C-alpha cells in the first residue's frame, strides 16, 4: 500500500464505495489485488472508529431496524465439517438501525441472527440517542427482549409482520413472494400507527447490495474472511453517512442529522501522526506519545484549516 500514490489510493476507495469488486478495481485502477486489500484493511477500522465516536446525541424520532443476509467463506451447506459452527464460516448477518427522518445509519452490527447481536445493536443504538423514539422492526422474535433490555419502557416500539403468498416453483428461488398483507403489533409504549413501517430500512438493504459487491447475490465476490466484510461495511457506511448526497434530502444524512455542517469527501493518506496516550516516546514538550496512522476526512473544497482528523489508535 505504501507504493500507491495518494491519487491512486483515492481512485481505489472511490471504486470500492461505488460497488465494484476488488478484481474490477484492479482492472480499473491498475493497483494490485494485495495492495487494495491492505488499503481496505487500513481504512476500514478508521472509518469504524470515527463513526463510533461522531454520531452521538442524535435527534432521531423514528428509527427502523432490519437485518440483511450474506455469507463468508462458503454457504452454510458447503462449509467444511471442521469449520461448522464457527462464526465467519457460512451465514453472516448485518443488522442496521436507520433514522427514518434523516436516513442516517445510526448503528450497525455484524454477527449471527441470534439474540447476542440484537442485544449489541439495541444497546449501542440507545447510547447514541438524545430523545425518546418510535422503533419499528420486523417480526424477528429476538428484538423484543433486546429492546426491553436496552430501552426499558422509555420507547414506543412496534413490530410490522408482512404476510406473503405462495408463488410458483419456478419463481420461488429468485423472486420474492407477493406481499398480501401486514400485521402491526404494538409492543411497548404508544407507537403512532402512521409511522409503523420498515420501508426505509428495507430500501437501505437494496442500497447495501448495490453499493457493496460482497452483498450481491449469485456472484463469487462474497467475502472470504469476515474481517474483510467488516472493513467493507464500515467504509460503505462512512461514505453513505458523510460523503454521499442523499437524492431525497439533497444533503448527506450526517448533515441532515446535525452531526456536521459540510459534506465530506473521502481522501485517504497514510500519514504518521502523534497522539497523546500511553506511549514510550517523549516529544520536545515532554509529553509521552505514540505513533499512529490517521485518515483525513476533508470537506468538498479542500482547505487545511477545515481538516477533520479521525484518529485510529
């Protein structure tokens, strides 16, 4: 990665966030496959660290949650016997919480479809909110206890269960069955029936499948390691929340949520900085520091005085 120029690294990142696979990015930019993977492994944790820190005290009022399926290494039926039951081999689920008003991805977690991931998502979401919210999820049963554990009674929570008809055998595999009705169930508080919906978060699932090649069905672009899937998801949500102008809002979701006043553009530079923490090096001021790498998130019109740094220890 240290052999790639800053301009080449920017081209690679731009290709990845627009839904290209690693091999397609190799053909488009001329960078090697290994260099692209190392770049993704470097920028992914930084994007995750920044988004863990920045979206706090969010003004959200309506939140929708859902989970989207993918797989790593191989599909469940093809996972070798010695790797059966290990996380990262077979089915992997990405859980998302989306604000229906600002379209911001408030929180996400990667894990199984069981209760531990649901608990992690809900507790993380609760820590980011400034107001009481109305929450809508699908009928997945693990949500009920997870929401109660995180929010208690301080939430208006409803489930929306969609009922589907039976399609012909030829269309069952690739086409979703037709929705023939919805059942709304209030679980906690007093949710407004007009806002019981999961439409926005389900549309976000489509965005994820379109913008991340690893989520595209019927390809061989799936993640071979779950760590790489995590890096790709963090980069995608960094771009979606802070850089990409939402077609309906005309601003980025982060701007709509009040996290920032300006649109960011991703510009990656491997740069050695100094961060105050428990280190072994002493600078000229006598402060103990340790070296770290950072990614700069620049505003659309570059100006060093308006540079935002996200530090990754």
